[in-house]
């Protein structure tokens, strides 16, 4: 009998001990209430509490999210838009999140909806659609300040969508289409303008190059003509020099030949007569007779007197004949 009592007591103690063991996972914290009063916070691992007397409430410390339901909000320019957001948070103090706020997630949703109305109500439609980052930042700051005493930190807020009314959407679509058409026309006009400018610059450059080429061609042609004229003048000069030299040589040869033949005055007179005959046959009406020819003319007069007195020309003495 005593052995049975010991066994029963042992089994009871074992059950008591097992019932008092609580396992806390690494991302959790356990808040212990003893007889309705906060006792302690359990860390991750295997912890022991007093069964029946102690109760444990586990709090998830991981980052979590709250989906804010879509709601209609009026902008500053009286346009009704539908806004949907997501809130990310993490618990920093399990005690305060349990005892300082009732139904934390519902409270956060209502707080987010209220502040969305306030923030978007200060913005016009265009600003609302283009200022999502600003709305996210302001809403996160407001929620983080309000939830700090709840032992919760708002890590970030994201606006999922902002939907304007259908007619506003159609008007915005037409406006966007008009803007795109305008930009396309502007870009096309800019392209045509640049093309015309490039074409004009090309034509200008071509005209400049053509003018420079023509100028260079004319310069080269003028230089060629000048060189040709210079060469022609040199050739003519050389020709005249050669001809003059030839004539001078010929005159010198004749003069030497005449002096070698020792001509008489009568022979020279006859040569002058022949020369005068050739001069008289020319077309000129005036003749210029050198001063030296006066002696020849006087000799001609004497010859004429001889012809009047004699029928024949006297023979020249041997010493006055021209020798070959």
C-alpha cells in the first residue's frame, strides 16, 4: 500500500512538472501572468511555469503586415479616389503590445485609414498620383509616432494603388495621349529642323569647297599660263638672240669677205644702186638715205657723166678688180 502511494505521488509530480514546461520559439516571447498579474517575460527556449497558477501569452516578434482595406478619399480638388495600402510592423515590447492597446491590428488599420484621409485631403489629384513616396513617408511617421507607446515599430508603409473615378481615368488617358502626340510632333519637328540644318551646313561646306577648288584651279591655270608665256617669251628672246647673232655673224662674214676682195668705189656704187632699186620697189613713199651715201651719189653722178661721153664703161685696171 505505501508503495502504491509513492508511485501515485511520483506520477503526480511528473505530470505537474511536464505541465509546467513551456517551449518558446526563437522569434517569440512569452508573457507570464500569475493569478491575473504580470509576472515575467519568457525568453526563447524551454521555460518552467507553475501550472494552473501561471498562464503564458506568446507574442510573435517577427516583422508582420497589415492590409489596409480600400477606402474612398477626397482630394483637395474634390476628386474621389480609392486608396489601398499595406503596413509593415514589428513588435519591440511584448508587454506593451498586450497591455497598452486592445486589438493592435484593428487599431493600426483604423489609424492608417484616418491619416490617409488627412494626407491625401491636402493634395490635388495630380500630386496624389505622383507623390506616393511622400505619402508613404508621412503615413509611416504618423503611425510610428502613434504606435510607439504600443510597443510596436512601423517599418514601412506602401500604397498599393490609387484609383481615380472612371471618367477621370478616361480624361487622364486622353491627356496622356495628347501629351505623347505633342512630344512626338515636337521630336519630329526637332528632327526635321536638325536635318535641314545639317543639310544646309553640308551644302554650305560643299559650296565653300567648290569655290576653293575653283579658285585653286584658276590660280593653277593662271600660273600655268604665266609659266607658258614666260617660256614662250624666253623662247622668242632666244630665237631673236640666235637670229641676231646669225645676222651679225653673216654681216661680219660679208664685211670680211668684202674687205678681203678689196672692192673698188665703182663696185660699191653699183651695189648701192641695186639696193636703191629694191628700196624703190617697196610700198613706202618715203626713203631715208644715210649721210654716208652722199659720196656714193656723187660717184653715181660721175658715172652718169662718163656714160654720156663714152659708149662703153671702161675696164677696170687689174689692181682695182675684185679678186675672188
